[in-house]
């Protein structure tokens, strides 16, 4: 009989595979489109729906980071070996047997031990992929040419992305664990947090495409620069198409 953790790992793996073979960014944009097309419209008009939108945004972000961990370390086994050496991972004998049987793999198991709602823990989790061992520094140094709404320009990581995410995650914790929560959530805060949630995973995806072979779902314009989607793009009449198979 499987343990609770193994059941959860398998459920997450199976739902990940249902969308674009697990590619993190297309999955994320699809999840965000579903969210934006539904609860967002209500949340911007009525404050009573804003806690639900906070939960939705943080869920999309957490899922993206978890998927990114699994996707990237499967491709970079050298970095994964460094990650394993840097962590004190406790595992039960029954879980080792499940891994050895091929039911799950080591990357999926390690993902289950990480709190992707903690940016500090995410920084440690992704550090082995970057020179200097710091995801947050790579994000802070990010500056690339991108195209937004058909216009090309330089994109830098917003300076406040870390505290903005931290505030959003703390608010999510309060909303989920206290049904009596009635503090007002300003629409300005929500829209600012939303803008960061939309853009930061796309910045991550560009960084990852540079350190891992393959495009990993990156969207490139006909001018050869990455395309960045904003929330208005997600509300337009669009869909992500699966790439055509070549023979």
C-alpha cells in the first residue's frame, strides 16, 4: 500500500502530464488564463471575491515552480546531483522501494519535500542550476530584449518582485486558514501582485532556456526575441496549440 506522500506525488505527476507533457510555461499560462477568464473579472469588481483570486494566483505560481523544478532537474542530472549533495533529505525505506520500482523518480520525490510557497526555500532548491548557486541573484541580474504587444525593448526583473510575492503568499496563508478574514484587499495591490505573477514565470522560463538545452515552452517572435504575455493578452481570444509532430 502506498503512503500518503507517494499518492500525492503520483497525483501531481499525472495532472502535470495532462497538460503539454509537463512543460512549465504553457501549463502556467493555461492555468492563468482559466483563472483570469473567471474569478479575476469578479474580483476586480467585488471585494468579496478577492481572497479567492489571491488563492488562485498563488496556486498557479506554486504549481509553476514545482513543475519547473521537476522539468529542469530531469534535464540537468549533473545539477540534480549537486542539489542532492547539498540537502539533508530524509526518506523512508518504503519510499526508496517505490522509487526503485520505477513508480516515481528521485526528482519527483525531492519536489515533494520542498515548500514552493517559501521563496527562501525555492532559492535553495534552484540554486544548483546557476553559477554562484543563487536563483535570486540570477533573477536580480536579468536583463534581456523581449517583445511585448509587438514592441521590442529591454525587460528587467521588477525590483520588488520578492517582497511582492512574499506579501501575496502571506496573504494567501491568512485567507486559507482564517475563514473570518475580512480585511480589505486593495485592487491596486491585487493588480500589482498579478502583474508580477504573470511576468516572473516568463522571466524564469527565459533564464531556464539559456541554462538547459531545449526551448522548454519559450515563445519566440519572428524577430527572434522572446515574447512576453501580459494579463490582457491572456484575456484575448487565443489558445496554446500543441507543436506539430515532425517526421
